[in-house]
């Protein structure tokens, strides 16, 4: 699926698929923590993803917590809801090294039974290069099975997971 993007060896294609699989797993995992209290999210991320976020930290949001399963990825979250300042309503998976200059951003919409998370993939800064592997993962992101593309406004598109 990714060979046409990389135009390189099967090893590169395999690496891109492995990274995309991890990103997909993290997206699906993080969605279950949408709109939860940040302290509960920290406990879950530490227990289930082994992120080692200090429990005594008052403001863990907005910081990068490296994924121990993939040194090229880190996870962060934010609490941007003014009416619920400790409720997590955005997740960011940030790429480093081979995935440098890449962001996968999940924004929570709705609430209750109608809560959905829309995801986007983007370049963090136009001032820096994007490694070939990161470009391939970003392109393949938009074609992941089990997700539907939501055309956005202007240049921004989103993915929403199809629930079966």
C-alpha cells in the first residue's frame, strides 16, 4: 500500500506500515479517554501505555510523553473546555526523529453518547523538512481502513473512526 509513496525498499514500506499501525492503535486507545478528567487519563496512560507521567504533576497537559513502544512518537493532551477545565478534549501524537515534524491531532466533538473524536495529520512547521518516512505515514493516514474522511473547511480534513 505504501510502496508508491516511498519508492524505496520493502524495509521502508514495512517501517511506514509499522508506524501507522502504532498511530492507529494510539488514536483508537486515546478516543476512549475523551472528556475524562485529566487525573484519570494520567492514571490510565501510565498503567496501560507505561508513559511514566508523574502523578503529583498539577499540569501534565500540553507536555510530550514519549511512547515506550515507539521512540518516534510522543503523546500529549489538553483541557481546553472553559466550563470543564480539567476535562481532556484534545490529544496530540507528535512525531520525532524519522517521523519528525508530524502531528496527529484528535479533537473531541459533542458529549455523552454523541462524543466523537476527529483526527487530522499535519506538518508541524513549514520551516523544517519532513523526513520521507513521515511523509509516507502522513499520506497513508488519510486512507486507513475503518475510518472515514470528513472534508473540512479550506485545507483541513479530518478522519472519524467508523464504529461497527
